[in-house]
């Protein structure tokens, strides 16, 4: 009886220890769901960023909107504020791959594909926040609708990503080409997701340059007529989508499916962190159905549903910001 009692006590002790460890552990970054509440303060906006430099308006193409900012972590070398030549040819030889040390994130701002700017206070603060956490962060502008409808914005962010993977860029900013991820909010979340699900078709992917992780906050993922149903987006947002797609109607719009990440997921798609509020203007089902599609292809997803109406980077209170960083650290090392 004494031996049995000691065995039971030992088992109970192990269980208590495991429960304690689970309570102290940060949010997991694997394939799972969570429902959370957030504070109304965008955490990155509330901080001061000592030692984080911003290299502004670096060209990755010839158009005035083909510019990006680079937010540099505090441990950056002094010469990292230089601007690499944007037209320098990438080095195709995999033997010449740089042995750099730092992970990087390419950020894509929102704005219904028709407005927005990398230098707005909120997006600049998120850029600096990610840099303060050790990620070289490339904050991208791109051409906007209706002047430049789809696929102009998508082509721009693909071009920007190819620029990030240039040997001259990697060397200048000490970026490990095997540790590059994406971050996007709203329309930027759509573009980040679309880049990720089509990455396997890019020449860079064949050369070994691949997106390793994606953070998508409130990104529209289905721009087809599905979004016009009773539980879809508002009539005003439908018009914005059509302007972006360059279409008059959804019934005759091949671009709608082309621009929808939902229709391009493969087994090569990288892991996702998806945050979406329960009552915001982009319907929750867009992310729910996208998550289901990703998981049907065995793509790891961390899906966080946020109670309330917070859209895109407005979800980034302190706890949510730390969840995003934990995911990126887990996936980018």
C-alpha cells in the first residue's frame, strides 16, 4: 500500500508540474486556434525605440511608389545604413549564398489596395517594433488602384521580395536568406498571403530563396463573388475590390480568383499566423475558410480570433504583438 501511495503521489506531482509549465508557457506557435481579447492601444505605437535606425525610401524599382524603408535592429553595423544598388544582378550560384546571421521580415501596409503608406505612424512603429525584436524589417510601398489595378501591387511586392533576396541586399543588411518572412495587414495581409501561396511558382523558389513564415492580420482571402453574399463584405468594399481587380462585375472577372489566396494554396505554402477579429468589416469566415484550406494541405497555422472589431494592426496590443514575435522567432529562428 505504501508503495502504491508513493506512486500515486509521484504521478500527481508530475501532473502538477506539467500544469504549471503549461500555465507559464507563451502562446504556442504550432497548428492550433485561440480566441483572445485585446486592449485598445496599438502596443508598437506606445514604445520608444532606442538604437533602431530607419533607412527611408530605398528604391527597389523605377516607379516613385516602388520604395521601401529598412528598420534596423540595434545590433546593426554602422555601414548597414548604406543603400545597396537596386539594379545589381542577383547571384544565381547557390555556392555564393551569404552566411549572414539575422532574420528578416518584409512588411506590406494596408489601405484597401487604394491608399496607405509605409511611413504612417502605425506602420512605421510596427516596423521599428519588429526591428527592436531582432528582425531586419523591410517596410514596402507599392502601386495603388484604381490607377494601377491588379496585378500591379502584387507584382511590386514580388519585385520587392526579389530585391530583398539579392546578394547585395543580404550583405548590406546582414540578412540570412534562409530566414525571411512576411507581415501584412488588411490589403497588405492579402498581398502577403498571395505572395506566400504562389511562392512555389517564382524563380527565386527554385533557387532556394523561400518565404519561411507569414503573418496575416485581417487579410481578405476570397475576392470572388463569394464575398458578395449575405455574409460578405459591404457594398462599398465590394466596389473597392472591383476597382482593385480592374473589373466592372464579379461575374466576368478572372482576376478575382487570381487575386484570392484561397485558390492557390499548395503543400509548399509556408506556415501562417492569422489574426482576425470576430466583428470587423472583413468577415471572419474569410480567414476561417482560408485556415481550413491551409490545413487541408498540411500547412501549419496559428489562428487567433480576436473578440471585437479591431481591424488589421489595430489588433496589436502588447499580448498580440508578443504572439506575433513568438511565431516569427519560432519559424525564422
